[in-house]
């Protein structure tokens, strides 16, 4: 499925900025079903978890780190005056693959650099490289993630991760063609399908790098860049329903009710996270193979439900 030069894996981690990371910890644990990182990233603390519940998942600089499987963390929320996407990490199997990726990307005249020791510690990985897409989003290719104990969730939800990665993200891009060329020709993503909303390239394009229908989607609705939503996939429909119940009980704004997407068949709902972008909790997404045929789909994006999920609703919020 990938260019043999470097077999890019799934979405490994996501970092965002937010004025109140603790609000994200509450939302992530009490609504989404994530758990605080046992030991926040950085210099090893001799493997001793932090005993103070108020400090669970919180690093020395106030960043919050959340788990969803045996990885040390998957979602980081860093203190920032302006909320938004900080970085996306995509996984490679080995250090050799990472070296090949750096070389291949450099030959495309794309600026890429190896990560520093501080950056490696901050991401809990053995090695990484840093680059930016044409819209300015920071991307990190990494290898050798730290694995620790499995999470002990307070709620009945388990997330589908492993070789599929942690889920998917949808990014705003101001111009679709340069973004598509970068992700397909430079990084080796393959387009699964796409939908057009109007003239001038307005639409959404779904890109894969594993068997997951998409690990990344590019959304052009106008000039903005940034994160439109993050999707986390439950292993059961009950996990989705229980998360929806928790969201409603907590007074979280539901931006799109329960429904099933037409293209990837995911049953899901969308809710507004603490720093503007949406979080989708889903189940039963399509797994694709090399025999998949890229296509455009039209006539609406859902088999049923997802009321409120329109092209207008996808626009950035103030």
C-alpha cells in the first residue's frame, strides 16, 4: 500500500494547544473514556507513577497527556493562549525506515530535519523527524514509541488502535491541490475517495496509509488551516453509545448526532471539544486493501443520521 522506500504507518499521536489543558483532561477522561498517562513524557522518573490524583497525566510544564492503549500516550494538550493543532505524529516501523523517509522526502526538496534529544523525550519515542505540509501543519515521522501498562478506563470502552493507528484527523487546507500533491507524492498516502462541495476545489479528500479507510482527510472550504476534527474508534457500538450518554449528561455540545457515514461506514457522533475542534467517537469503519478503487461519492455523505453534519457546519468556528 505504501512506497517501499518508507512504509508509513498510521496516526501515532496528536498534539494540540489549549488555554486550559486540565479541562481537556476532564473531557478526555470523563466523556471520551481516555485515561491519564501513567508517567508523563520527559526524563524517566524511575518508572514510578505520580501518586497525586490532581497531577495524573500532567507534565511539569502543565501539558496533559492521555492514553488509549498501551502506548505511553496518544493525545497531548499543551498550554497555549490560542487553541489549535500543534503537531501530528505518523509512525514508521524501524530506524532504517525513518532514515529512508528523511532521504526520500529531502529529494522532493521538502525541508525535513531530525528531532533533537529533547523532542524525542517529549514524544516518548526513539527517534523522529520534523517537517511541515504546504498549509503549515507540523508533521513528525517517528519510530520506537514507548509502551507501558494498558489503560484502566473508568468506562466500558476500548479503542481500535494497533497497526491502524489511533484514529484519524481532518485538516483544513487553504488550497487542495498542493496539499494532495504533498501527501500523495511526497509521503505516499493513497486517496480512498473524495467528495466535492462546490467550485474552486471545495471538498474533502480521504487519504490512507494503513487498512483504515483514512488516517487523514483534507478539507478545503476557504483560506483556513488547522484541525477540523479528531476521530477515535471504539471496538464496540456500546462504547459509542455510552460515550454519547456521557457527553449528553455532561452538557457537551453534540455537533452531529448518531449516524453512519456512506463512504467508510463508520457509525459515530460528533461533539465539540474544549478548544473548538470536534471529536468524533465511532465504530465499524471499513478496512480497505490494495484492490480498493478510488472514487468520488455524491448525493450526501451519510446512509442515515449525522443530522447537522453539513458542508456549512464543517466551516471553522470563531
